[in-house]
C-alpha cells in the first residue's frame, strides 16, 4: 500500500524532529558488525554541498555570468551525541575499544618511590580497604595516618608532614590485596579511518516520518571532547557520505524513505 503524501501547502508538513540514530561500524577487514543504537542524539543533519565552475563573459565590460555548472557534489552530515558510552567515544576519538583485565592479587611487598604530597601509581586497581601495610626504607611499618590510598585507581600518597620521617624519593613498600576486575578502555587516536552505515529512523513530534540510510559513511570528530563542565556535555561527529554504487546502484549515496 502506498504511503499517502500531504500536498503543499499544509501545516502537516512542518517538521519538529526526533528519532533514533544507528551506526554499523566496519571492522578492520571492512565487514559490518551490526547496527548499534547511538543513544540520545540531540541533533542529526544532512547537507549537500556543491563546487561550481563558472565562466564569465569577456565580451562586455560588465563581464556577466556566461555559464555556470556543477563540478562536484558532496553529501555530509552531523550527529550530536549525548551519551559518553565507550563505543561512542571511540568514534569521537578515532579510537579502538578494548578491555583491561586484572586478576585478583595478594601483594606482599610492592616497592614504590615516595613523593611527598603527591600520588604514586601502584601495580593494581580495585584495592581492598583492609590489610594495607606500608613500610619505610628501614622496613618499619608506617602508621596509617601518614599516607592515603586511592583504592579505586590504585595509588598511594605519603603525607608531606608524615610523622614516620619518610623523605622525598625514599623507597618504600606496600602490601595489599586487590580484586579481579575488567575495565573497558578506548585506545585513543588509534585509527585513521572509521567507516560504516548510518541509519536514522524518525519519530517526529510533528511532521512526516522518514528513515535515512547512508550506506558508506566516513566518520570523524568535529571538535574536542569535554570531560569537565557545569552542564551535561555532548560531542559532534562529522559524516562524509561516500559513493556506494556497486552495492546500491539505484541509491548510490543515501536515501530517505517516507514512512508515514
């Protein structure tokens, strides 16, 4: 059954848009990995830009336009994402996703260099709050009031005014236990190319409902990624829609399908 269209002029054609954006990122071999929901996106746009060749007349002083023709056509888009998901951030950072796997451990004497009033990273994260023992270079146990431990990231700081008389650069030891954990990670700036399919399925507050399919998009970040702010942050991905005539000869760039 054909979808009914609303002839112009009609207020039913006015757009107050909303909808969902999906991205099917190709792997290193160019294979699709499945369409992933990008979460809440506050803006999604497509744009067509052209480059023209113009010839101006040399037969009169006004040098009026003699001929104008389109030289190139370029289709682009923008997605503004709200959700700081690992997969989303990997797109914005031209990165690859992975994991850091930490096994549980019982550490009896890990050596670290004391930097007074500053943090030193230990070998493990996710440290248990009980059972921590710190010893100075003379192998004397240091009172707990002389140091702080960041249990989550696995760091230690010797207090500048410590009563144990630990000096800057002193080789100390720490004993602790740490739990097994798996941390998702992004390897930033790891790839020079991110490509895949972009699909938008509209659910407008007002106006016609469209689905957009862009088969072969190159994705790159538009600007910086904000990690400190006074309000909810977002970030923008720029899309360059590339020709896909071999797989889609009838719709080589992209298509908009009117659903309702």
